[in-house]
C-alpha cells in the first residue's frame, strides 16, 4: 500500500527543520520514484540522474499529527522538471512498500525556496531543472554549489567539474610536493655533515 497524498492544503512554514532532516524524510519518496523511473523509458537516460536525488525532492515538513508529512515542492522548478515528476508519479509502483504508517499531504508550493547547497556534484541541482528567469536573476547559484551546468548530454561543450575531487587531488599533490622537498632538505643536510664521504666510509673509520 503506497502512502496517500490528499488534496492540497495551506500550511505553516517549518523553517526550523534542517536540510538533512528534510532530505532524510524524502528518501522513501525518492526510492519510490526510482522504482517507477526504471519502468519509464522516457527518463532512464543518465542525463536525468540529477532529478533523482534527495536534494531535488520536495520538502517533507511536519504535519498536524504524528506520522503525517506535508509535501511542498520548490518554486524554482522548471516546467521540464515539473513534467518529469508528473509523468514519473503517474507510473504504477512495480514494488510498492507495505503501509509505513505515515501519510503525505500535498502542501503549497514553496515560492521562496532556493536550490539547496550540495557539496557533492552528483547531488547538485542542474540548470535544466531551474526556471530560466530565476537562474538569470541568481547567477551566484552556480558559484555557491547550489546549481551545476547541465553537461555534454544536454548540449554543453563540457561536463561540470567536481570541485571536491579537484581539491582532493590538489591536496594530495601538495602533500607529495612537501614530502619531496622535505626529503631533499634532509639529503642536503646529510651531505653537508658527511663532507663528501659516504656512510660506509664513516663506518669503516675513514
């Protein structure tokens, strides 16, 4: 039995909820959509992967009773992203979970929502998922790890670069360079102490 979504209702904002809590709650919703996606050839291509992350899911806020979530979609979603979720949600779940004891109620769209920060590129919202006019008015979203370029699959000249992996490589290279310099320094000092002799010469008493 799938969790039910009732009619749209008005709701009070739950601003006290942390982002990781909202994403954790959306996890089951994402799992269901992933099962449905596997049955929908229209969206199985990897170019749509960014739409199937907890970062991209609607917020699941506290309802008025225990076991009740109010699902609020972000207002920044593009028409293409909205259509994707509409089609996916209409697919019959091939492996529905048993009654989990909670209910989802569709709430108002969060008009003032902004794409959440995602330090991992694979979890970051892509440009095609965001309303063009909002992206044009907020170009800094691309610089603050909220939105990433679409990539080659969408016609871009290149795929976006994962800054975290790049920083990690630089850190390793820097560490290796420092170690190499340290070894060179120690070797130079040893040569100065030996005064042109070798360690074997010293051991032999020469």
